[in-house]
């Protein structure tokens, strides 16, 4: 079933696109791009114009701000909110949220242990650094790091799923996310 422009299949997709759009500057095409596009359309027989998304860059940016603000209103300052922001956000906001998740997972960590916890959170949410790199850097066995990583991942993913479940009705109600077939049946 085709979706309207600016709607998404699930809350996670909406959040990922929102943070991506907020990280990109809004810029109109420069004159050179316009000329090249016009020439390509006119003289390139194999060129097919891509279907428009239905929204301008400014409308996408406004949609992204709306999604992020809805997420903030719905989830507040919860761990789930920080997990989603750390996973998809950029810059200082994403880093602060990653630190909040790290402090939630291991509140008593200090010094080197705090740094390892921070890096394990980055591994869970962003896929880097590798366990081998952490093992070499901190002289800790890979098996130990892997066991701690699995325990942290289990806790973090449970909170992440709770946050996404809490966001789903709000996003469906705001017409950001279309109701999935599973929600219609169940």
C-alpha cells in the first residue's frame, strides 16, 4: 500500500529519517545543478527523473522537527528516549544521550570502567568500536567484554522496544506512521 509523502511504516523509521534530515542543511539547488539537470533531461535519452517525494526540503525539515518534538513529549527524559537519541541523533545531543545511557547501565563506574562502559554503549547503539579494539586498548579479555556487552545490550534493547511501543500510538495518531497490518489485526 503506497504511503503519503512524509509518512512512515514504523516509529523507528520516522525517527531515523528525522535525525538524518536534521543533520543535513537545507539548501536549494545552485545554478550549476539546475543547468546540468536541464541538459541531462533534454539530451540524455536514458535519464529518468526520479519520482518526487511530495515534500520540499523545508517541509521535510519541519516534519523532522515535529517527529523529534513528538518523541520528546511522549517519552520525556526516559532512558528509552536517550537510547533512541543516542542511536540516531548527532552532535552534542547524541553524545549526551549516549552518556546518559552509559550512566543508567553502570551508575557506579568511574575512570577507566566508565570509559569502557561508554564505549560498550557506543558499540550497542552505533556498531563501533569493535570488541577486539576495546580488548587491545584496555587489556581486558574479549570474552569478558562480550559478556558485559550482551548483558548491557539486553537491558538497552528492552528499554528501546518499550520506547518504540510507547511512540507507536502517538505517531499513528499524528499521522506520521501508518497503522501496520499487525496493529490492525491485533
